C-alpha cells in the first residue's frame, strides 16, 4: 500500500513534505513547505510549483555512522 496522499490532506503548518507535481507534462518530485503569506506551496530552495497532486512525509535522515580513522 502506498503512503502517498491527496494534496488536499497535506499539512499546512510549514512542515516540509515531498510532493508529486505534474509539470511540463512530466512527473517531478519536490520538497516543499506551505508558504502562509502567499497560501501556496514553496519548494526548497524557493522555486514555485502550483499543481502538486500528492504528498508524502519525508523519511527520517540516515543514522549517523562513526567515521573510520583515516
């Protein structure tokens, strides 16, 4: 089962999420957060996309590994 959700259910509290956006007739993925002032999704590092269709929470970062001595 997929964890992708309709964009209408995405959090609008500034949490960064991964969205699927059909742009220029091809699907693309972007990390975005809701931009309160403009009431729109803002991508990182600041490009704008207006038609995301689905979203998913970002996975946690990898666990830190100890670096081997050089």
